[in-house]
C-alpha cells in the first residue's frame, strides 16, 4: 500500500546538502517516510542538477526554470537550453518562475519578461508551472491567470484566503510550507482553511523554511510531517487524511504514477 509524504518543492542540490545528500535521501526513502520529492531548478545549472538527482532516485522528480532572481542574467542560450531540458522524462513542470518584489534582485520589468516568456513555453509544451510569488501577489496572479491553457502551483503560498480562492477557481494548486507552523502565521492559517481538498499540496522548500519546532535548522522532507500535522489541526482532519490527500493531489498535478511495492 502506498504511504508517505509527497514533498512538492525541495532543493536537494543546494550545497548545504553536500555532506550527506545521499545518506539523507536514502534514509528518507528507505524508511517509507518520503514517497516522492520534486526538486526545483532556479537557473540552468540548478535545473540540470535537479534532473541528475531525478535520474539517481526513482522518487525524485525535477522542475526546470529560471527564478525571478536570475531573470536579469538569463541569456537566449539559456532559454534554448531550458526548452531542451523540458523534454527530459522526469521534468514534471517549469519552475520555479514568478516574481520576487521582496529582494528585487532583478529589475521588475526583467522579472515579468522572464515570467511571461516561461509561461509561453509552458503553454507551448503543455506543461504545468511552479510559481514563486514573494510580495508580488497581484502581478503574479494577473500574469499566471492570463494564460488560459496553463495551470500550476503557487509554492509556499503567502497570499490571502481571497487570493487562494481566485487561484483554485482558475484550476491552480496551492502549496504550503513550514511557514504555516510559525507563531505569527495568521494569514497562512486563513489560507489553509480556504483551500479546497483537491487543490492542496505540501512542501519543504528545503533547506529553507524549516517548520516549528526545528526553525533555524536545515530543513528536509521528513519535517513536512509538522506541516501536515498543522494543516490537519487547522482543518480538523486526521494526519493520515492530509498526508494521503496531498500525495494524491501531487501525483495528479505532476502527472506521476509511482508504483510502490
Ligand atoms: Ni524554492
């Protein structure tokens, strides 16, 4: 019988896992705690690393894309290479793409240009997208929903319950990270209440966003149990129900049929 966590957003290629990546992933899969993880690319190099990880682990899948932080530096060759990477059999979505008005590492016009260009690629290839939206809710939602043929997930959702409702009505998924376990997460709690059963995903965004009570430590997929437990509490459901629901939703969203014996 299938069981375990589906971590919809991770960065195991991050150098903070260099010392124990294999041991950690082997342990998570061997224990049955982790069903699958999607490793997300942020530029061409990390997208390629994500695909290498996906080749090495049956339960790891990859997204390929150019993060808003990298929008300014992306070249024409990068976009050509990105399209090639999309054809890899374990490339399950384009991402993470979107807008980040918190750091503004790339000028906003460049961020929008890169975002729209990758939405167009997703439309052309019929792939879902993984959206990074930091303090850019309105522009992100406007651009994302302006493409009728493309849906995806807003990762580590930080918008309002109203925004979550708009997105799920348009066919989008909402993913929650360790942020929901933080003490001041009032808006996230309201959003968790607002999301429909069939639109809900969970994630680590590891090595970042470690849930309470491990906040400050390096995050990993095993800690998603604290995210699931918090969501279960907010929605008055059992842990098992939320774990199974988010696993089934992620399999459907990413188009994954993993046979576990
Ligand atoms: Ni991420």
